C-alpha cells in the first residue's frame, strides 16, 4: 500500500519546497524505499510550456514529452529516477479534465462544482502514481502559499485525502519561515503560528513543520513552535540556509526528518540511509582542485532560474572533474563582432543557450564566430546549436544571409528549416517535438568519446532542424553530423573536426544530468575548458 506525504508552504514563496521534497525523497530512497515526487501547480495554464521563462523559470521536459515545472528537474537530479506527465498537474489541467467529462455527459443531471467535482479530480490525480504500484511513497508538493485564493481547492483536496486514507497513511509537512529580526536580534515564530492557523482553518493539522531560517533554532524556540502549532517537538525541523542545495539532504538527515516521517507513516525504518555516494559527490564538489570560467550566453540571464538545468549540469560535471565551474551569465544582446574579444577572451569555455525568437540571436552568432576562430571550447544547446550552423554557413561556406526560417522566412539559405511535421501545426501548447528520441552517434567523433556508445537517447523541445540539403557541403568543410536520428535522419549533434571542442546538440542534454549521472557532454566540455585554461597559463 502506498503512503502519501503532502508538502505545503506558508508565510512566503521561494522557501524551497522543491528542494525539501527532493531531499526527503532522497533520504527515503537511500533507506530502500521506492519514492516519487509530484507537483501540483495552482495556475490555469495547462502546463508551463507556453510561459515566458521570465515568468516561471525554465520549462523542464520529461522523457514522455511533458512540459513541466522546473522542480521536476530537482526531483530527477536528486533521485536519478525519471518523472513523467503524471508528476506535474496544474489547475488548468484539472479543469480541462472536468469540463471534458461534463461535455461527455459523465455528470449528466448534476451541477458541476468546485466541491466535489474539482476536488475529486484533484484527488484522482494525486493517486495516479501511487496506484501504479511502482512506489511505496508518493510525495506531493503543492505550489503556491497557504492562504492564496487559487490554491484553496488543492488544500481542500488534501484535507479530504487525509481523512479518506487515515492519519498513518497520509501526512502533511508544512514549510514555513522563521524570520530573524536584526533590530531585535531575535528569531520570530509568529508568522509560522499564523500560517499554521490558516491551515487549521481549512481543516488541516500539519504533522511536521520544516522551518526555514538563517540562524539555528534554539531548543526554546522549537518548544514554543511545537506548543503553539500542536506538533511534537521532534516534528519541528530546522532548515537552515545552505551553501549548496545538495547539502540539504544531509541537513535533513541530521534533523531526522526521514525518521520522523517514517514513524508517522508507521513504516519500518529499514537501514540507515546509504548516502555514501552522495557524500562522495559533495566532497568533490566542495574540494575542487581546478577552476574554470564558462560564459553562458543567453537572453534570459536576468533570471538565472531560466537556465536552471544548465547551471545544475555544470555543478554535476564540475564535481566529476573536481573542478569549480564559475558560470558567467552574458547577455546575447550585449555581444557583437567588435566587442566579442573584450567580452569573451577571459573565458575558458562558452555555452550558447537554447531559446526562441529573434532577440539576441545575432549576438549568439557573433559569439560563436569568436570561439570557433579562437579555438575556445564551445557547447551549443538547441538554438545554440542552430546558431553554430548559421555561423558556419555564413562565415565558412560563404552562404551570405544564411539563417533559420524561425527568424527569416525568406532567407536564401535556410540552413535551419522547420521540421516537416511541424508545418501544419497552428496551435502552440504542447505541439513542439518534445521528449526522448533515439540518436545514433558516429564512431571516432567527440560525441562518441563523450558517450562511449553508439546508441543514445536525449530529450527535445524544438520546431526547427538542420536542413539536410546542406549536409554534404557542411561535412566537406569540416562541420560534421556526429549524431543523427536513426529513423528521420534529423541531425542531432554537429561538431567541428578541427577544433579542440566545438559541439552542438539539437536536444537538451542538461535535462538528463543528475548527481549520480553527470551528463557526458557536460563532463567533456568542462574537461576541455580545463585543458584550455591550462594551456592559457602556459602561454
Ligand atoms: N527555437 C528553436 C526551435 O524551435 C530552438 C528551440 C530551443 O532552443 N529549445 O527549433
């Protein structure tokens, strides 16, 4: 029988519910439990695929092609287990399901209402992963903050769910803030008391409180919180600010969050969590023997969450290489041919980011010209790879005005073209080429050296592709297709033969990088940057 843990948030947003959920899941997994995490988001978009990254950070894509919340990326990076469409549900999707059922006559004769129809549909979705039989424990993170109008139906669904499953089968962890008032020199518990009171008004007594704080919580404060919020003292858990999100599982282990959870759920403790390989990763992360500076050239750099998976993949690859990777965000709109040297020459590697639309694209192309000519290690992802193809077309093959038809429909040299099966699509939500596709990697290439195998699978999110009519011309001039889709022959990886490291992927390798499995292309890219840095010092 599956047990359920709900994670709610109080006082403010951005307390790190996703990291707490992932850390708890990691500890339970390390004790031998099969765990998954799902996220319920209260907004009305069907999924975050149509949201601007400035609004909601990166859109994370799962194996099965769902466009989801970036917290799913944390779940996968911590657990090393893939998520799917079922792991991310929005209010929009809940309403869409209910309205579709209404049109099909499923509620014939009835008034369709928030309670019970919307709450029933929420509960049905909360149980889908549990009922698959694949998991012992399902953690459900509720987006938003308790008290928000839009999250009310979810809170009511949790109340009913708890009542239906019983106290030992479903518990609520409430994440709150204990602010430190500098003027008073004190930690304050009142916001937490109020936020628990709000939950109580909705009929939910939280079982465990995780208290985010900048300073250690004293035993007296723990006692006070326990007393006024109706929980045991050992159910008041400190979550102190950490230097790395990857330290949080160990902090939670010290606080015995996993033990408390298991005893509330009446589950055996099994063995102590086996966190050896995690500690090994942290050791390498915190004791680097080298350092590189890598430029991330993109147009959403004002909000680092827009490139979350990329920055995390650098952390994994850095630890693997025992190298500190300093990522410098560079606005693609601030770059052009004339200042490329000034902006880029201090870097040991450059990654050109994914993206959509024309803003900043010429800056990306000029960046690539600089790194190609100066043999700086380069890694292009999706639009970044497409820009590499455009740059090579214009400046090496002499195809003046070469472009992607996404930017210039009438270009004389459409080296990046719209994919055939995208041409008749007019709607925007969930219609790109999404999710995992196979790719054959050519032996003797840099891609092969990274993966060490011929058959790989990577995740996608795009509408445009390398135009194969130009392939022969490109390969003869030194830009080769080192990875292709075995069925459609779509070019998945390009690289330069005569360059220390110049690789572009049509897919998103960053989505598959985890603590346990750093992505091989990122690992090789960081290694190439280390090599470049060493040579620079010698020079
Ligand atoms: N805009 C490009 C396309 O749709 C690249 C997409 C991306 O970078 N994710 O093909």
